[in-house]
C-alpha cells in the first residue's frame, strides 16, 4: 500500500497560505505601539525622561523618536518602556 500523496494544488495553496501568515506576523512585530498603550506622557516621571532612555533617538531640537512608541516624542517625555542608557552607551 502506498502512502497518500499530496496533490500539487493542496501543496501550493498550503505553502502560499504559510508564506502569507509569516509575512503578516513579521509586519505585526515590526509595528510600533500607540503612545497610550505604554502610558506615554510629555513630562518626566521620577526624574526619568526619554532623553535618558536607550530607546530614544533625537531627531531635531525638542523632538525625537522611540523604538517602541509610534510618532514624535518629547525628550522630556516618559513611558513604561523606559530603559535607562548604560554608562558609555553612546546610542
């Protein structure tokens, strides 16, 4: 008795679906969160601010971007994703 064979059409459809699901998952992982999701606020909290966070990148005077939160963020801002820069961390 021979094992059941996979039809070409079933294989192609299954493979296409798998590739589509992987692409969708990758896009979802790459998307940034909304500010409200991380409790972003434009003012520091307990002396901690975006300017001293390793996820913050200054883009212009008084503006910056975050690796986690979507949109412009203030260097004076703060959110739950705050992660202090380490000594010697030039990022």
